[in-house]
C-alpha cells in the first residue's frame, strides 16, 4: 500500500486532496505539506531513514504554483536523489505538461480534482511501486528472478483526452499516422492526436523499435503481424489495420523483419 505526501500551499485544496487520497484503499497513509520547503525537509528525512523508516514516502502529489519554490523546482531537486519518490503533478494549469514529462512525472492531474481521475493516477503509481519492490536489490541472491521495471517517463508521451492530460507509454503504441504538423497515435484501445510531426517521432522512437514504412506511417516493428505482397505492392498488417509500404522503404523493412525473426 502507498505512503503519500501531498503538497499544496492552498490549505482547502490540500485538505480536499488528502480526503480523496485517504479514501482510496490502495493508500496506507497520506500526509500533507503546505509548501515546498516543508515537503523537501520531510522527504529528505524519509530518505535518510530508509524505505521502511518512519515517514517513508512512495509518491508525492505535487502542486506546481506555490509561493517560493514551485512544484517543478521540487521535482528537479528530488531528481538528484538516488531513489526519489515518484511524482504526480496536481495543478490547475495545463501548460506545464511537457515540463512535467521531462521531469519523469508518473501522471499530471488537473484541478478541480475528480475522484475517478485521481484513482487512475493512484493506480498507475501503485503498479510502479509494486514493480519497483519486485526488483531484487544489489544484495539479492544470484539467480533471483528479475522483473523488468516499468517504462520511465522518458518512454512516454503526453496526450490530451477530454481536457485531461495523460501519459501514454510508447510501448503501447502500435503505429503513428502523419496528419500535417500533427500525428495520430494508435494503441490497442484507441487513438490520440498530438501536435508533433511524424519526422520528429521517427527520430525520438528509433531506439524503441519504430520504423518508417511510408511517408504517412511510422510502425512499431514488433507490432507487425504480417508482411503482404500483392501484384508488386507491399503492405503490413498491424492489429486490425493494413498499412501500405512505399517502394522506398520496402527492402529495408523486409530485411529488418527477417533479422528480427531469425
């Protein structure tokens, strides 16, 4: 169960957030801090005491606009610790989502906070904390089972859905389609429109196994189910979609698929 520190310099907002967090059965304890300085002091003491010490913190629900140090400043400072708590930003301002992404936030919840939206953020944190604890530490016995860590925020992309900023794992994206200066990202559960050119995504996601197959499409190589040839035209099947492969990319794609499946 999660140990939470909520930080907001507006006490009514802090009390409401704590009320919602304490009502979630996945939260063991939720404490509040009314400013960045108090939050950093408490987190520093918790880290010094160790993960099972008094006041331990798994996740910080952090407001951005505060007097003195902002929530973004706090996140930057925490990044200097060896094992900092996870961060969820809670703010009335949508414009900081990209910076939150850069600071490896788990989620970005907009005020006024809705119970179901907060529950989704808690779910994500609980999954990450569970996977963290399942990974053996440096002193683990040889041969101990290794559980892959969850994707970091560097492996995610921010999208907006119904006025809510969310993080989508790159690993969940099957392919992307160019829409001018935008791109539409397709996952198993739906699609998201982002204001990023496909050429930019191609550069960013090359290390994640994405390949360009057409001027309009960027595809996760591991998501290709079939390669088809019909009257000299090549296409691939990705889930329920059939996507054309341009002549320019046909040979390199075929070679990549052959190497991957050896």
